C-alpha cells in the first residue's frame, strides 16, 4: 500500500480526506499539533526537528500539507506567517535534508491570495493581491515553495470555498445551518445578493486523490468548480429542509464596500489536468450537515 502523509490530519479537511484515501486503498498517516495515536504523530511544523522525526518514521510516498491557521479572523497575525509560511518551508527543507523525494507533495494555499481583483471569475494567470494576513502568508508560502519546484514534485492548490459535516461554525455555511438546527428565529448576514462558490468537501477529496495520481507537478491550480450559489438561495434551501422561515437581518458590519456580486474560480486548468468531476447538488450537502 502506498503511504500518504497528511499534515493537520485532525482538521475538518484532514478527517474527511483521511477517510476518503483510506477507502481508496492508501495507507494514511498524519500529523497533529496536539495529540498522537494510530498512524498519527504529534508534530509542530514550526519546529523542523519535529518534522524530520515524522519523515524518518513514515517515509511517505505522498504528502498533502493541510496544516495551517486557516481562520481569517485569527487574532495573532505573526502566527499566520510562522505556521503557514515558515512551517511549509520546514517541510520542504526536511525532505531535502533527509533526501526523501515523495512522488508528489501537495501544498495547500488558498483562493484568498487573489484579493479583490474586480473580476467575477478568477484564474491562475492573475497576479495575487492578498488583502489580509492569512492571504499574504499563503502567498508568501507559494512564492518560497516555487523555488523548490526543480528539486521536488510539488503542486500548489488554491481551494475556493467548500463545506461539509464537521466544519467550524465560524464559517458561513455551518453558521447558517446551525441557526436552523437550533430553531433560531433570526439570522444576521451581510450582502444577501452575492453569489459564491460553496463546494462539497467530497469534491475536494476527489481532487486531491486525482492530483496524487496525475502526472502534474511544478504547477499551481485552483480547486474550483466555477459554480456560484447565491446566498439567498442557500437560505431558501434551508427553509425548505427545516420547514420554517427565518427572519434575515442585514448587519452593516458584515457588508463589504464594492463587493463583487458573483465570484467564482476558473476550474479549466484543474479539469484539464485531472478531468471533470461531478458536483453534488448543494441542497444535498447542506441537508447532510443539518441532519448530522
């Protein structure tokens, strides 16, 4: 069995991806900041010696690097760079020091690196303009990681919004679903007329598996579907699922000036690389979260 090491395996994405790859026949190992267990190693990626110990033990065939501070509202800006940027270079440097060359290393960046481009569809040819420390730390990671392209088979991914069972209520879709699950009568939201990508975490897992098995390397790819979903449509879907109507209040603090009404990622480069992937109906996705 081929070994996949997932950093941040106990994260929302890590849990789903671990199950998905295990069912696909991979032997899955992982790192966690807080605990160890069966095939799971406690590891602080900001400490290169921790990373080296894990690599020596696992000798992975593939690496998917999820470990990061991913909540934009995280209070400590310095930690974004310490974890997201330096932590990633620790991983790449450790591989080179140990002369371990996985068949593929996937580094997870973010679509937030694009910032506000004033465009409705974002593709990989655009010059990033991150507007917050999270996006800037991911762009710094990308810039440094690209210098390793000739030494290691690396793919950098830029995921757009996705959701699923177990995602933190800090994120928009779980927030909406939890309001209905708790039978709340009112919800505060921002601009109701925007359209954004909200993909299913299973879509993300399938993309990562297909990328591991592809010939692609030394490249950067959106993980996007190009499918925009209106926020008001999400509310309507949830009202049908929960069988009651909720009162919506627009909180001015949640409304961004000059916000683009429709914003999606171009999936062309991704699908040219791994082929098209069928998308789950979004109403089914939020129904699964609601009933979990």
